[in-house]
C-alpha cells in the first residue's frame, strides 16, 4: 500500500558548473544559466510504501509525513534561492534531479527503515523527475 502527500514550494536557482567557462555553461545550461537566477513553482509528491497497520488502519499518519515535508522541504526551500540560501546545494548543481535526491535523502532519514520511499518532483507542468533511492 502506498500513501502520498503533495506539497508545493517556490524557489529560485541557477544551473551552472563552476569548473566550466562561461561559454560551456551557456552551451550546456542555456537560459537556466542566467546569472540573475530564475524561479520555478515546484510540486512534490512524496509516497511512502508499507503495510497497513492493523491497529490504526494507517500505513503512516499523513500528518506525520506532512510535518516531515514541512520541516525538511518547505521551510528550508520555499521562497529561497537554492544556490545562495541553501547549504544543501553549496556543492551540487540544483537541477530537478539533484533536488529530488537531496529531498529523498532528507526524508529518508526521518522515516522508519521498514518503509519504502519514492518521490516525484515537477519543475514545470511538463518536466518531472522520479526518485526512489536508485
Ligand atoms: Ni530552472
């Protein structure tokens, strides 16, 4: 059984690799390399997979999952510049792929190991990434 919680956050970022020169960054990242940053309305679906607890009828109390997402994702990332404000991305290019891995690792640490965790992160209406730890 899989239960899911959807959350949204708004954040700015710039995609560039400091080991590349300007021309190479521009060639690879294009508009996303804008030095003045740009923003996205991210949507996140976090799914927890496990058995239904016969005593509660829950896989996990979604209030608990909501609180974890607030603490690990919404509070630290919402209305932030991921490159400048968030130490998680100090040495990681904040692509949707890397944001998903960072979020997965943060939530994973907060969940009982008996649960499986997977998430989908939408950077735009049309572009999403899925991560389940592999
Ligand atoms: Ni972008």
